[in-house]
C-alpha cells in the first residue's frame, strides 16, 4: 500500500508504506481511518497549545474532531513534549 509524500510535522505518525496486514488488523477496532492535512494538524496542535503539552500525535484525531465531530463519548489523551519550541511556534502561527 504505497503512499505519497511523507514529509510531515507528524513524523511519529507518518509511514511511507502501510503494511497491509496491520491495516487489516487495525480496521475493526479503529472503526475508520482518516487522512488529515498538515494545516489540520497545525490547527490541532494550536487548539491544545500549552507550555507543557507539545506533541503532534493527538493533533490528528483532534483535527478529525474539529472537521466533523466524533461519536460521544470521545476521549483524547494529550501528554508529552515531542515538538520543539521552534516547530511549535510555526504550527501555532499557521493555525
């Protein structure tokens, strides 16, 4: 399942080639897969922007939620600091 470009701020989420078996196994529990743009990721990061929380992974499901509300109850775990200060500032400025 080859994909397009993988130059992304969400390098922890990006894959150049999706493993078909992993996609097949993840579909039932995940219910659906969504593609979000770099701009949507930037908005997701900026939405929960805080000094102590700077991580791109939760920005993806948050971007989906902002685009089209997810079924309730919805839980989004946001923890960590994997985005450096410079990238965080650029993402928040883009949003």
